[in-house]
C-alpha cells in the first residue's frame, strides 16, 4: 500500500528535521502539521493558504491564525503545530514535506487513506527504536488493520440522518469513532480513553471531516463519571476480551484499561452488588445504559463470557428484567486479528416496545482478508434485527420469560443463568470448526493444568 511507503517517508522527515523521538511536545507539533498537510490534499482553500503563509513567513509564530476562519478544533491543531518547534526545525520539516509532495501524488489520497497514514506514522513514532526500525525492516512492519467492521455495523443499525449525540466509552485509540465520524460527519462525538493522547484523537476527527467532538483522557468506569446520565442518543464500546482470566480476589474488580473498580458508585449507574468480582464487562454495560437518553441506543461488543458466565447471572437478569436487551448478534471470529476471541454485538435500548430479544447468528457473514476476517452484509444484519422474525439457523426471537426458563441451571431452586449466548437459542445445521474456539479451549485446559499443579504442590508439602 502507498500509505506504508509514505509512512516511512514521513518518519524519515521527522528524523531529517532533527526532531527527537522521545520528545512528546515535538511529536505533537509534527503530527499537528502532518494533519494540516494531509487536509490540504483533501480540501481546497484555507489549509493550502495556511501552508503557503508558513513557507513565506520570517516569523512563523507571529502568524495570525484567526484570519483563516478555522473552526475551534482546527484552530487547536494549527496552534499545536506552531507551538513546540523552533523556526529552524519547522522550516526543515516544511521542506521535507514539500519533497514528499514532489515525489508522490498525494492528491489521490482519500480521507480513509489519510487517516490510515496518520495512524501508521503515529504508531511508528511510538516505537522505542523507531529510527533503527525504519532502516531495517520498516516496510514489513505489522500495522494492525483498522476495526472498521464495528463502525459499519453500528451505522447500519442506527441509520440516522439526525445530528446525534454519540458516546464512545472505550475509545482506546479511537478507530471505531473515527470511522463512524467519516460515515456520519454530522454526529457529535464524545470519547473516553486512557490509551491515547486525546490531542491525537482530535487530529483524526478533523481528518475525518468532523470537528464537533469532545475527547477525554479518562476511564469510563471511574466512580466519578466524565459524562452525565441520560445524555446520549447512541453509546457504544468495543470491549475486546481475553479468552481466559485467572480468578482474582473477591474484593478486586479488574478492568481492561483502568484497574480495579473502587470508590462509591451511584447504584443507578453501576450496581456493584450484582457485578462479578472478576469481570468488568457488565459494569460497562450498565454504564452505557445509564449514559443514554430515554429513547437512546447502546451497542457493546463483548466476548462470549459476558453472555453466559455463571458469575454474571445477576447482571444479565438485571438487563433482561428491565427489558433493556434488544438483540444479541454473534459476529464472525478474527475481526480484529487472527486470534481475536469470539465477539458479540449486544444491542440495548431504553424504549423497547416488545418484551423479546432477537438472537442473530452472523458468524458466517464474512470474507477472509490477508490477516483477518472482514464483516459483510451489515445492512442485512440490521434489517434482520429490525424485522424481529424467526429465520432458520440465522435468527430466533425469544421472550424475556423464555430466556429465564430455557436457562434454568437448578429446577428445584428455580435458578436461571439468564444466558444471552446466541448458540443457546440457535442450532445451526452446518457446524463450522472455529480455530479461535480451539485456542480458547487450549487456554482453558492450560489454566486447569496450572491450578492442578498448584494444588499438587501444596499437597506434597503437607505430606
């Protein structure tokens, strides 16, 4: 791909302008200028004019930014570009960028390719030995593919031309929100992430053609929330799970990004009494429901465990009895990488007009890419969800009461697991061997073996 080759050229421009890889301020200014340079290829007008004024200026920092009619987000990016570099380094960088323009036809870059180029450049600059890397095997560097499948599915389910208030509770490096912003530039985005400098997310939103965003370097499951209750029309989260987790202490509620759940939580937001001590998936689900307005929609991409683990039966009962669960969609394996465990789209609503749940098996809706599977027929999946009709081997509509009865684990005590696993309600006539499931089984067997070894060691010590 041309983006791979251009990524190397921009990183070489960084080095050739005497910028230091460990200097985060210089990196921020470089990425801000790269954002402007890429925007100049996509849109005519103010970006080109601004770059031209830089080339002829004797004092770059004295340039009047306001005369270019930038939006607030664009102005932030422009000021970042001017802040942390000396005039000497800035001019070297501009000359390097011009050399790249002369060597490559950047006018053909799409928004998607421009954002991919930005992300790949950022990823390389974050490598500890970036300059050694680009001179050795940079062209073979493993750039993870963007998880755009999830964005397309969300857009298909929502199908709205309105100006929606949208919340990404686990933005990570922002790819899902960023691609959604390209598909729906009229939406207003709020994101939370601990894994990315929020300014980088602003850069990518501006590149996507959407500068109506609020980004926060925060954790959505903190006891004091960054967002307010009942605020959003749409909330979502990609909560990529691990296949197996070791059991933790009874008082520790672990999370993927933000550590343990600690402090006082408003029970209207997250009810700790029904949250498992080992897993945070349902804390996130309850937070998403709390964040959407009375007609809002929440979509969480979670692993199979959150849908069927015994420890989380109370959490699933809470969702079902409050009639929040609209549908559960089993997705193809390996949508993020070759070893990604099974993911499901759990669709939640506050204004459901029915007391049933749509279970959809979309595990065969994919095309194989070089490194992973790609989701296909997203509109068809969304239409099946909206139609709420049974389709053999594909879709089963189950009432909330049936979920409880079909998930009984102790008939004498009338205890239910409240399973939301699609396989519990749809039996496919053609079984497909899933290598990811085999890997999960191997992990589970290894964990069992490890626990057995520990018990054996304790036994031997007592003999």
